[in-house]
């Protein structure tokens, strides 16, 4: 994804298109802009020309001489089209095959992904005609970025506010970087889930890890083109489609053996599993019966999988996770340095078993990035892109 065509319509949030264009240019994208006539009454074409460093298109019948059919050439040039803001009017036009200005005509001729970032009055947003038009366009592959709740120009707090500019860009990048398969040719090993340390045939020591984060990482890595080996402790999750090798283990020792066996052949290893630090020193072949008084279980240390990979690594990129209940950043940085990691993902242990998480991506004392609470599927993408 290199070329992004921005469509600016006559919603009051048209002024925010300037920020979107500026941010895209800073990221290195080529940006061209089409404005509707109404949009030019809110923000000037000169402003967007200056930011995009390209001519802004408004009039289908521009008298300036050109040697190509512009609505076709623009549709062919774009890798992605983003309409921001996308008004009730432009959605209705496209849904009903109307092409009566430059923007609607280019969209009608475009075979590339088209995103509508919705923004309008709440009553328009809730109008069933809009909902019908959106559903119709979705069937044809058009994509929609939902509006947020917030203070609107009509002096009410309601849904209809244009989504934050950074989030809009993130959504487009996520979708289209997946298409580009940026991890093609990379071999990635991911450990996930919890381990179980047997006490007797019935009982074991374990933790609350659900495995959701590790499985989300595996799925996202496959989507990005990687060859994925997933080594998993017990979970209730389905194996992600496209994983090259799935290895089921139960104990920390089993996970250690299977991980170390494969590590040398990997480009990237992500230790996401919640591995038990200790195991019972003595295993009872028979169920331990209840007796009067106390029961003492002596514990031995399990092998440290991440520490061993840190010792063995050569060219591999090695990532760990730190789930802490206190001193989160301090403990994570200590683990990063002690285990020779390239990056560590830190989070509060209270987020175990939740479908969302709030994390810190840490590459060193001077490189700490905070990511707000999101679904673990979204965080998986963020983590992989940081790698």
C-alpha cells in the first residue's frame, strides 16, 4: 500500500482531513485528494494541496488541459480510497449508482478497497435508509469505519463523530498490510496457554492463562504471511487456521523440550505461554488420600524456557511476556535484560482470561510504548508490527 486517495465531502468534520493527510505523508505514503464542491466551503483546496503536495481534484470539467481521463487514472493510481468524512449523501450516491461529481465517479470506477469513515448528525446516522445503504455496499466489498460518540456540531452528545484520525489510519494500515504479507518467508515460533504440573493422576498446579493472546498472535502471524509453529499448553481454543505445525504439550518440561528442539530454525520466537516456575518434586502414581493434618508438597524449579532461548539465540528475534501484579515496568525491564530479549510485552496479571488487554511494548529503558485497552486480536497485530 503506497498510494492513498482521500475523498473529502461536505461534512463539518472535513477540516480533520487535513490531519489525516499530514499523518499519512509523515508515514511516507503518496496522497492525492478529491474534494466535493461542498467540502471546499469548509476547508480550502489550497490547504490540502499544501499538505498532500499534489493537485486537489474538485471539478469534473476542469479547464486545465490534461491528456488522460482523470477519474479512470485516479481510480487506477490508488491502492486504497478513504472517504473521510463520509456523509449520508455520499453513501447514498454510491449505494444507488449515482456518479455526478468527481468523487462519486472515481469510486464507481475503482476496483481497489474503498473505506467510508462515517460522520454525520445522529438522526441521520440512525436513519434506516443509511443502514440499508451500508448493508448493500458491504455486500459489494465496500468497508465502513464506524463513527464515535462525542459532541456533535448540532450541539448534542451522540454517535456520529468522525473516528479519531490515528484510529482511521490504523484500521486502513492493518487491513492492507495483511494483504501485503510483510512476514512472508519468516519462521515464527509461538508458545501459548498455561502449563500443568501433575501432583497425582487427578490434581495439578497451574494458572489462569486462557491462551487467547498466544493464539491471536499465531493467527495474525499467519495473516501476515509467516510460517508459524504454535506450541500450546492446555486451552479451550481452536487451532488457528493456517498454522504450519501445532504441538500440544502439558507440562513445562514438555514445552521446554519441544521449544528448544525447534528454536535454532526460527527467525522469530515469541514466548507468550504462562509457564509454571515450579513443579512438585514427587509425583504420586495413586490419588493422594485426604488425611488428618497438613499436606506438604515440596516444589522443584522448572527449566526457564525463555532464559535458555536467550542463551542460545544467534540471529533470532526473541520476545517475552511479563504478567505482573506490581512494579510492572521495572520487573519487565529486568526480565528483558536478564534473559537477553529484544522486546518484552508487559501487562497486569489481572487481564488473564479477558478478551481485552492493555499492554506496554518495551525494547529498553528508553523505549517504552503504552497501548490502550484493545481486543487481544488487535494487540496481536500491534505486537507483530513492532517486531
